[in-house]
């Protein structure tokens, strides 16, 4: 450890230590070490040392020249030749201060065997490999933030590549596939290229987009169904919810008779949405008449149709007539009692529009390879689809770029909720055997502010509730989050507050800087001031997975995600290029 004294302690507290450097010559000699974010070593008694990070530097004129006062924040201490986090030891005034040398740095970063996952190089000392505790990193939610162009996508790709064993376009686990499970919500279709290896590398990548993703509507819970089909601001909203709920439950019972006594609104079993539509339309137009003590539907169909709820699943053309008046063709008195007299006209129009929207086929009309519909018995295959178990994929990318905005939140909600429920039930089964969940999952929420915002209307309710549930409860059941955003101040506070690890690249927005600093542990406040000045690819790493807050730079991922910015001036200076508009329009119209 360094023995060259460069100053002494003036004032000391658990959150701040003031250090005086009394000679200009000393300051000039060690000027490269007196920089914001670098570390100093302070004696505490004869054997122990306190490590502090530089926050601020001021100079004052004196009779003998300039004196320098350095404000630092204690981040840890060395006791019995082992580095510990925290401020349990506080040095007294007059204690000597020295520069942190390579021996101390090595002790800080290499003494704990749990910190064995490579995570780039220290920016302040590029000869030192920065390592983290991977169990605490992947097992305790991660927040990764940074402004546009700071290198977020490359940082995410590199971390995940290291986790699943991809390096220089090679799969280092070709001999035996590992048990990693990562699901990426990719809103800009960037990450496929980062995990798409040559077939010889035997790395299966599971990519699901609006054409290949199958999410049958009958897997939705009550909130997701109502978010898709029911407007929350209409006067008869309560009647819509009541009758839609009744129709869904009755239709689930119809198609799953063996489960009839156990079915509720949220039970994930098949029901026919077209039959539910018929039911709503029929009760909206319902007219009936009595004959011989029985009630019949008021239609001109022969034979007469006796009123029964099971008849309402079919298309029925009712004969209109003024309520309680005699119908001239039927020759009987008809009644609209029991119906809703046209109250659901707008509701029916909206249902019809949704059901005919081909963009929503992956939800409302998904088909198996044999062109048949998914039924209750296919639940397992649907789960395996995005858990990566159909083709044993370590990484599943759910490409949200082609998902219509109106169902983006529902898609995120449904997938993340099903993954949570799978993890929950699997964990419970393992707990009964006195075992732990042995197939943990991480969900990566790219551009999270787009579907789990801090504020927003009912359209975000479903996704926020599902992701917030994972943030609060997921770790108990082997499910963790990596929340990625360029606007952290616009992301749900509930989710960020549950993150135990923070990776921050350059942040230029003042509100985002303040928000992230407030979320970080107290011993990171000083070093967090560097956020607007970080270079491309440099990031501040703090949290449970790191011994001390550090500024590191990761290697570039290989292969890279498709997130590079277009070089405008370079392209503008080239000769005019013609465009194949026909090809673009064919893709636009999905004719290919």
C-alpha cells in the first residue's frame, strides 16, 4: 500500500471527509490522481484504511501559496487485509492521506471470490478487470439508463452475450448447452443481430414477432380483456363489463365442461370470442314472445327457437317490433324484456372492428401449423413458445416493432404475467420438495418508458401492473428484470425503486440525472456527478453486485445489435440513390 503522504484529514463524518493538501508541489506532482471520481486512502489507526471517492476540489490562497481542500465521500474500508463496503470506520482529523496504489486497487477488486463475472475495464485504470457478483447482478433487478447514442443497446447486448456465452461471434458452450433463460422485449427490432450466430455454433435463437408470436386472447385475464374490448369512459361501462364477464364465463364453461365448477373470469382456458360477440349482439337486440307457457325468440325461423342461453352463441336475426306490441307477421305480442334495447350498439361496433382487424390476428385469431385454432390443451405449447422450450433457446426476443400500439401494453402484460405465473407455480412445486427454483428467468424491458411509464392512461395499466408485480415479487420465484430506458424519469417509480443494481451511461437531461442520483445508494452520490461527462460506452456501475461504485467501459459486443445511428453527412455526400418503392410498399402492405 502507498506510504507517500499527500495530505491530512481536516474534518470527518459518515458522509463526508475533508482533506487538506497544504503544498502546491504535492498537488502538482499527483495532479492526475486528484480528479473527480478517483479514490484516496486514509489511515484509521495504525492498521486499518478508509477508501474515499473525490467529490470536489477547491483551492485557497495562503501566505505560503495555494492550499487545496478536497471533499470526499467514504465508500469502504480495509480491515484485516480485506475490503468492506460502508462507512463503519471514520478517520479522525490529522490522519494521513495517501494515493490509492495498485495493491489497494487489486485488494478492492480481486479479493472477493464472489466477484468473478467480467464486466469491462476500470476507466481510471484500464489495466484492471472490473468484476461483479453475477448472482447478485442477475438475481436482483437491474436498471440500465443512458441518453440516445450513449451505447445502451451495445451495453445490454454485451452483458447478455457474456451471460449466455457468446464471444467474437462464437458460442463458447457448443459442447453442452447451459441453463440460461433470457426474454427480451425488443421495441425497435435491434437485438436479433446480436445473437444470430452461424448454424455451426449451435446457438438457438428464438425470435417472435407479430407474424410468429401466438398469444391467444383466451389467456388474457379480466383486466387485459377489458382493456382490449371495453372503453372505460362510456356511460354504460358497468353494463358492458357485467355482460361481457358473464358471457366469457358462460362460454368458458361451455367449452370446458370438465372444469365447469372451477372456472372464473381469469381462468386461462379456451373460449370462443366470436360466440361472445354473438351473445352481446343478441342480448342487445333481444326480442321474445310467449306461447303455450314457453318463451321463444322473436324470429321468423322455423321451427320456433325456444329461449335458452345456449341459443345466444349463434347469429340470430331478431324481428324488430315496438316493445309489448303485437307483431304483424308473428301474430303474437313480443317483448324486449331481458334485453338491452340497443344500449350496446357502440360496444358491438367496437368488438366487430377489433375482431376484423388482421393486425391483431396473433391475439384474436392465431393458428397452429395445421391451421386449427389453439385450444385449452395447447396451453403448454404456448408457454414453451416464449420460454424458449420449443427449440431449447437461451435467448427469446419478442420483437414489438410490428405490434400495433393499441395492444402493445396488453402484449407485454400477457407475456410477462404468464412468465411470472410459470415461475410462481414451478417454484411452489420445488418448495414442496424442499428445493429452490433451478430455471431462473430474466426479462429485459428495452425502452421501458414506452409501456411502463410513471404516468399514463388506462392503456398502460395492464403492462404496468404485470411488470410492477415482477419488480416487487419476482425475485422470490426466480424471475428478475433488466429495465432499460433513455428517459429514466419517465419510468414507473415502483419498478426502479426495486432495482438493486444501476448501470448509468451518459445522461444529458438534468431531470434524468437528478432522478437517477436520487435512486442510487448514498455512497454513490459523489461519483454520480460524472453522468453527463461519460464517454460513449462508459458507464457508472453501482449496487449490490459491485463492491464500490465504479466507472467502467465494456468491450463492444460481437456481433452487434442494429442500433447504430445513420451517418447523415456521409450519406448526403454520396451520389443520388434511387429507391425501389414497390418493394417498400409491398412490405408496408404485408403482401410479401
